C-alpha cells in the first residue's frame, strides 16, 4: 500500500465533499455566517493535530536531542511557523485560527459560542468533558471528539493521516470562488480577510505543505502494512466526520430558511 492507493480509497468521500449540496445553500450573508460559525472548529482543532505531530516528530523538551528524520522535522516546523505566526492581510503576525476569527468578526459572524467553548476547555482542562457538555451540534461534537481521540491514542501515523488526508485541500479552492461571488453580490460586507485566509491556505497547501505531508506519511509507514491500513481507516473516518460537519451546516441553514 502507498499514497496512491490511499488516495484511491478515499476518493468516494472526497467526491461527496466536492459535490455536497451545502455549497448551493450558502446564498445569503446569514448563510455564510452559519457556515463560518461551524467551520471555525475545524480551523481550531487543526492546530492541535499539528502540535501533536510537532510533539511526536520533533524535539520539544529539554535536554534537546535531534529527532529521527530531518525531513519530517523540517516539514512540521515549517508548517508550525506558517500556521501559528503567518502574515495577515495588513502585515501583522497571527495564527491562521486568529486570522479566521478576525475575518469572522469583520463580516459580522458571531464568535460568542466559540469563545464560550474555548473558555470551558480551559476551565475543565479536559477536552472530552468540554465537548460532551457543550451546546454544540452533535456533528460538531463528533468531529472534535474524533480529532482528539486520534491525538490521545498517540500514534504518529494516525495523527498524520487525520492531518494530511482529513483536511481536504480542494475545499479552499471552492470556497474562495463562493466568497468572491459573495463580494460581488454583497459589496457592503467586507470579505477581504476571509478571501485572503482561503487563498493563503491554497498557496501553502498546494505549493509546499501538501507534498511534504504526503512524504511524511510515507516515511512514518514505510513498508508496514498495518500502519498503511490504519492510515486508510483514519483518513476515511476523518473525511466522514467532515461530511457530517457539512451536513450539520446545511441542516442549520435549511431550518433558518424554514423559520423565515
């Protein structure tokens, strides 16, 4: 088994994501707000996947010792640098999560529920308790629970699978086009920061991070068929959870239309 075979196995889930009916439902600014207020949790938990990989594949403790693979070490440190302290549209340094939240505020989306949840995570010091007791949609809970269960299990190749294959790199392309159409239809709403966020992801993932992440998977699995099977399982499950997240956003948008 190899990267090509994994890509073939997960193609059905990728096809579902790329042709999801949600995209045609995001028609108003309120619809966009609903999307952002759900999707932001995927932006947030991505950083925990990345930090888990940094902990596993580089040395983050003292005394320092060189980690096993210099190429993988470089990949993780390179992605951490970009994701945790990238340049914003106005030339400041922020994480991509902070950039996303800033863009949400600029276009009028609410961040109240998000920050209530994050405060609870700090208070409980137990992500699973915070997820379970939150008022988040069940599909969002399932999405987050899967991420942190994968991290808790502690297998680098599984975390790498959720990180690499579970974060569909074709989606930003699609949403950039949607946002540009929104900017034309709703010129009074400033979406420049949001468009910049998605375009930045496309630039980094396509040119640098995507190919390096695939190489990381190969190096972590090598010729171990069990690891390749587990990468396949985690990758499919990660995409299924993303489909569930998309379903929940579509459900909320449809309910809002019915109420109106």
